[in-house]
C-alpha cells in the first residue's frame, strides 16, 4: 500500500470546497453592511427550523451560549441539579454551572452515549433536568429518558451540538425536550468559519425568552425586559451556514458511507470496539460527527498510525469530565473511567475518500497483526 497522509481534519478544505460560492455570499452580505441580526440570520433560522421540523430556531454566538440560554429559558438555576454524562465536552457541564445549577455526572454505555439506567439512579429531590448529550452524531435511546422525565417531572435540555440531522425513531436530535442546542464550530458537521450556534424549540414562550437572552434582554422595540447576554449568531456566519445547509444531507450521506467502510473493514478486529454501524438499528439514524472507537493498546496504536501518516484525536484531551479534579464533580463512573484509557477518534470528515478509510483500516489491522 502506498503511504498516504491523512490529517484528522482539513480546515482549509471546508472553505476551498466551495470557495466561489462562499466568496460571493460574503461579498454580497458585507457590501450591504449586513453584519448583525440581518436577513441572512432570519433566513438561516427559518431554514434550520424547517429542516428539523420545529417551530423556532434562534441563532446564538456559539454552542456553549446556546446551552446556557437554553437552560435559562428552561428556568433552571440556583440550587437545581442537572444530570449530564461525564463523557462530553466540558462546555455541557460549564453551562449548567454558569446558570447557578449543579452538574451531576452520569455514566455512559457501550455506544458512548448516556446510560439511562445510571441517570435514573442519580435523580434526587433537587434534580430539575436531564441534559442528554447526543454525542458523536448519535441520538441516545430517548424512550427511557423521556419516561423518567415524565415520572420525576424533569425537563430535558439537549446538547445536540454534535448531532444535527441525527434521529431516534424518526425524531431529530434537539427536538425531544424544552430546547436543543447546536454548535457550528468549524469542525462540526455543519461548520461555519468561526464560532456559531443555535437553539431550537417548539415552545413559543421559550423562543421569545431565547430571543431576549441572546440580545441583552432587549425586545424588538429596544426595551430591556431582563438582563441578557451578547450572544447573537453573526450575520456573515449565517450567510455561510445558509449555503452549507442546502447540501447538508449530501454531507451526512458521505459520512455514513465512510462509516460503512470503517465498519466493514474493522468489524472482525477483536482488539477494538466500533461505534454502532450506520445500518445496525432502524431506531437510530447516526450522522457520524465522529467515529469513536475503543482500542486495546491505544497509545501505541495512535503512535503507529501517526508514523503511517494517519492523524487521530482523543476527545477532551483524553479526560472525561469527572477526571478534571479541580471541578470537584462526582466520580463513580466505571464505564467512562475505563473507556477513557481506550477511546480515540479515527479521521471522519467529508474531505476523505473511501480509499482513505480503507488505508486507515488496513494500518489498524497491521498494527494488531504484529
Ligand atoms: C462543540 C460542543 C459544544 C460547544 O460548542 P461551541 O460552539 O464550541 O461552544 C458543546 N457540547 C458538545 C458535546 C460539543 O461537541
């Protein structure tokens, strides 16, 4: 096999891929001086809400602010507990902390998503909400979580930052609870050229609240109704996102095709645990934001792949949230704990070819044959 160089993510590709169209849209928007809360933002919000079949989409500065404003709009605050998986970006727990509530960490299951059985164990009198994190482009099995939320009168706020277009039983990630947060960070499946985010909701009152919160608490008449934030999605980013949303289904299909290739090539390698395959369950439609495996001898495997030209990444720098001791969070999370020594991401993005995936897979097989 001739040697290939496969970066983990190709940041310049996302611009060069459609450079002319992007330049045209950006020039057109900037020539009008349309920078903040202009037509492109409104158009993008409409397109995003119709794509997801929800009533409202509200652009925000980034995914973290989408989470913070979602929690605020869901009236979560001082003294409340919110259950969130430990295997997530620290921003999920930080958002809970910043609204005055306490993040209570839950374990994950074999598919790396939150374990509903463990969530149920962690409910107390103070629990107000569950933040389900739809990690790696997969939507959790929401049935037990919705049932638990109903029984214990808990709200669901979704961190769907990694899961735009992912579905569980035909229903889109982000549409299960009070509100769902999305991120358009460049390496996310719908990435812009900087920071960006959005919240979606079917609740009219929550939507109104979110619009106030993202713009200093100001209503359309300029009157301030409460203290808010400066957290608007830039209009030029909205212009880029509008273009990218047009072809989003193709991008998702491509990722699923790459995942299918990984799955076929690696399913019989006993030293690694693969994420669920794209055709494994009719209940799940995964969009493969990431292709996260568990690997025996992970660090040596990573070094071997790097020497063979393949760059991999370990999410969160290799630490799930309870391992950041300074945050002082609960830490009895056996699956996440054991997984943190084994998890890693293989290259997964639309700049890759099936041959690239075959190359990565063959190098992994070679490593374990030795
Ligand atoms: C990306 C991400 C966020 C935060 O998004 P930003 O846009 O970077 O603020 C939150 N949660 C998860 C799971 C993410 O992957």
